[in-house]
C-alpha cells in the first residue's frame, strides 16, 4: 500500500474537511508552496500558487568572512586538540 505512505511532509497536504481552514491554505499558497488536496489518503489534486516560489535566501560567504578576520593564517586546530588531549591523559 505505497500510495498511503509515499507522500512527503515537504509538501503540505489538506483534506476536504480541512478546507474550512482557509487561513492555513492561504498561508501555504502565499508562501509559494504547492498544496496537495486529498480525499482520505488518496491524492485528488495539487493546488499551485499563482506566483512562483520566492527565490531562496542567499547565504553569507563564510569563507570570505574568515579570510577577512584571520587573513591567510592557518590555525592548526587538530594539532592543538591532540596536544591538549595528550597533556590531560
């Protein structure tokens, strides 16, 4: 019975009874998510928002920040850790 368990939690789903809660449905659609409409566990339709998903958030450049803070200096973290462990045990 794969059709019961194969949908993922990444895509929100709603059944006909839950359609009364239009706030939740609208918040998903406004966030750009595709919503699965189900009758019991069977997929009936997918509700697709008018606007495409917003572009993903751009992450800061951690490597550039590290170079700005530390320069070209290499920190031998592994060697320091080994020395600390050897001195304790």
